[in-house]
């Protein structure tokens, strides 16, 4: 999941996983092909990942200085 309201637009996620992340016109990152929902805090982006997508997106989360990308295991 991507807590978009915390994004600082550094582009680290797009650098390490460009097939999953892109910079939007407003200068902040978007998770490609994700579901968007409005929360009290801002826009939340969510996407179900295939097993082969987890490592690349975990690298994006690890590189994010804003700590706004979270990989959660589906229960």
C-alpha cells in the first residue's frame, strides 16, 4: 500500500522499481494499476502483488525516505 499523502516526491521508488512506480504530474509517486481510496489523511493506493512483484516493491519501500510504502502479507 502507498500512503500517498506522505510522499515527498523524491523518486526513489521509481528508480528501483520503474515498472511498478511512476511520478505523477503533481510531482508525487503513484503505484501503477492500483486502487485509490480517499481516507481522512489523504489518498491511499493499494494493489495485490504477485509473488514475483513482492521483492521489487519491497526494494521500493526500503528506499523510500518518507516511509509511505508498505508491503503487507495478505491474510
